C-alpha cells in the first residue's frame, strides 16, 4: 500500500546531539496519525524535516510517493501545516494574514471565506490579529493550514493553550477532515488522552526514536488502566479474592485487579460484598504516559 | 512565483510605516537644506557662482548618511515582520523557494529606496525652484545626485538584508548598520574598496558613475551570495 508519508532511517543531529534517530514513519491515506511523545522527544524536529524546513542529516522522506529533496515545492502545494506556536502578522487582520499566504499559494480568493468559516472566525475576519485571544490565533493557524485544500495536513500540538471548549472544537474539526475532505492528518501531542480521542494510528517517539507504531487499539492495550479497590480489612479482602480465583495484587493498602475488564471488576465487588467486606472505593488508576513509554522501551529491549 | 511573493511582501509591509520612512528620508535631507538656506541664504549664495551646483552639493552631503541609515532601519524592520511570531516557518512551509523569498524581500526594499531617491529628486527640485537659484536647472546633476547614491548603496543593502535575515538576534544587524553609518560619516578617509564610501560617489577616478556601476556589480554579487547562504540554512 502506498503511504502518504514514508520516511526511511530519518536522522537529524545537532552537533553531537542526536535529535531524531533512524525514524521509519509510515502514514497511510485517510489516517489520523497521532504522533506522541514527551516534550523534547524530537516531534517538532521531525515535523520540520517533513516540511523541508530542516534538512535531515541522513535518511529519506517521501510524501505522496515523491522525494522531498527533489520535489519539495510540488509536495508542499498539497500540504498544510501548523508548526509549534501559530505564526501570524500581528499588524494585519485575520483576512489580510490569510491573503498574504493565499497570494503565494495562488488558490482562489473565495477560499479565505471558506476557511474562516470552518474555524469560525468569520466575525473576527477584519480585526487585527494582535487583539486575538490565543485560541483565536490557534484557529487562524489552522485556517492557514487548510487554505490550500491540502491532501496532507500536519498539526503540531494544535490544542496547546486552548480552553476545554476550544480543545473539543478543534478535535471535532480534525476528526471531520479525513471524512469530509479526504485529508490525511498528522497530529502531534505530548498528551496520550489527546491522541487517544482522535487518532486512528499512533507513533510514539521517545528520545528521538520511534518506539511504537501501530493502530490505536494496539496502543490502548499498552495504556491499559488498573482498577484499584479499597476495602475494610484490605489484606484479608485481598486474600479472599485470591481464594475465589480472582487475580489481584496488594499494593499500598489497596487491591489492584490484574484484569480491569467490566466482568472481572463486577465479580470482585460481588465477592467482597458477599463475604461481608465494606468497600470504600473502586477507582481507576490512569497510567502516566511516562510509565507506558517505560514499558514500551523495556518491551523493545526484552 | 516571484510576482506572487512580491505581492505578498507588499501586503505585509502595510501599516508598518515603511512608506512613511521612505518619504521621511528624502524629506529630511531636503529639510536640512531648507533650514540651512533659510538661515543664511545670502552667505551660501555668495560661496559659488554656480548656485544650483552648490545647492545640490549641499543636499548631496547628507544623502549617503540618510541612505545608509535608512537601509539599516528598513532591513531590520522587514526581517522583524517575520521574526515577531517566527512566521518564517509558516512562510517556508508554503510552496516557495527560499531563494525566491529572499529575492522578493530584496526587491521590495530596493523599490522603497528607489522611490525615496525619486522623491529626493522631486523635493530638491521643488526647494531649489522655491529658493529661486537662477539659471537653468541642472537636471543631469540632479539625477546623478539623487539616483547614483542608491545604486552605489546596493551592496550595503544586500549585506544588511543578509545580516538581518540570518541573525537570531536583531542586535547583530543593527550593530552592523550603526557601524556602517559611522563609516559613511568618515567616508572621506576610507579607501575606495570600502562599500560604505561608495554612496558618497567619491572615488579615485573622480567619476561618480563608477561608484554607481560598482554598486550595481557588487550589489548583485552580494545578493546572490546572501541568497545562496539563506537557502542553505535550516529555517529558524
């Protein structure tokens, strides 16, 4: 299957420091590819290389099956991007900002209205961008990325600095892109929850290396949560569960169920209640991204 | 492609005072002579038989300074438009060549300065006529003193544009600009190969045209060199 984005052994060094090492990204058409990793993992460096803003130290990048080194301008015609914080010209209005970029890409003038409409900035079109809130600037950045009707859109931390309502709105918008416009989306984030809600495929970057690349379902298996139970006479309760054949651990005064599936949890609770243990809390323990990374890296090593 | 970039650049310099500065420069140069001649016209007219020639020489004394200062301000200003929110990355992720972006910026600046030069000719002519300097207007001399410094200053423009676009910190190009102004002030004692002497149109051959031609030649080379270096670098 031809990939929209395909990198081979992509590497970038800054002096002696290796920011990105041997990356093999594969992004298929119509996917929302979640690019996940802690700050400083090399996400932005990778994205900058994909856009031709930085030259790789070694390795190749193919987008739409074309070599980025040879056909950069041709490729960029069909790519939209928002890298790091949104860039804009503060002394110009939203409309003028888009017009400055439109003049270069050469799409129809009516497209400006369309993208302003998509990100719901129509009412603020003729306000200077320096008076915009961060959320509006971010939306303007997304509008700019959509301007040339791209086939591939690259969004680097697009929900940074947005309020919850703004995050939901942007998420809804991104989710619509592949279905309604046939776009392929690459979205980076350092938040697992963010990626988990929209991505169809996930690539995880840690210390410049791609330690995981698979479907979101495979990712969820890694990110599995634990269910903790706090009960009266906890250690006895734990032993009671073990005696009933429910696998569990005893940790910090709590019972940790090995299998967090709904049936198992229900079974465990039923068992404890039946045997007369008072249950104080049944809670889910969300795993920090760092723990998952650790597990992934260990998995690779082992 | 370059036409599109040019239009985009023209849009971006709106409301930033670029055109105001382009008018202010030549206006200031002529205004200095308005003060000079306003205070001691009789004395100045007594200095020479050729009143128009003497007047134009007086105007021309400040043209190189205004030009070098203007170049430093405009280049740094133009780069700051992209630097302010790091719009370089947004701009370069569009289907453009880096060389094209660089050339468009140079073209916009050169155009602004050319307009300034034309305004200088206009202002000087108007003020000269107002002073009633007598005799035929020396249009040739007026043209030379208004436009030759612009061509002679092209290498400085190329150098400053390069410094402003590749520097992370605008203190560097400003420093280069200030040094350039100081060098231009002392142009009298500079050797002929120093580009900061060229806008004064003084050279060993005593032929102003050579300064202008040298400026065009060296300016073209420096623009190409700056462009090549700019295109080679990773985007900020």
